C-alpha cells in the first residue's frame, strides 16, 4: 500500500507538467518535483527510519511514472487531433 502514493503522485505530476510549454522547463519541474515527492513518500511511509536509500527508490518511481504519463498524454492528444 505504501507504493500507491508515489505512483498516483507521478501520474498527477505527469498530467500537470503537460501545461508547461517549454520541454526544458517541463523536464526540470518533473525532476525537481520527483525528488521532493519521493522524499515525502519515504517520510510518510516510515521508510526513512530504515534507510535513506528508499528516497532513491520512491523518487525513481515518481519520475518514471510521470514520464510515462506524459508520453501517454501526448499520444492521446495526437490521436484525438487526427480523429477529429
């Protein structure tokens, strides 16, 4: 159950980041927010009491899910534009 937060946060981050026009800024925001959300996820779940390395795991989860969500949103928008 503790891995739900990073995944859901990554999906929301990936969707929200699509509103940033510049690809460079979008990647910077996703990277910075992934680190922050990964730290929060590790702290909330209590994993930080065991090891600080859990921050890396949670950050990677958020980052990968956000990037995959961003790709999926772009593909969905392109498909919708072609069909119309």
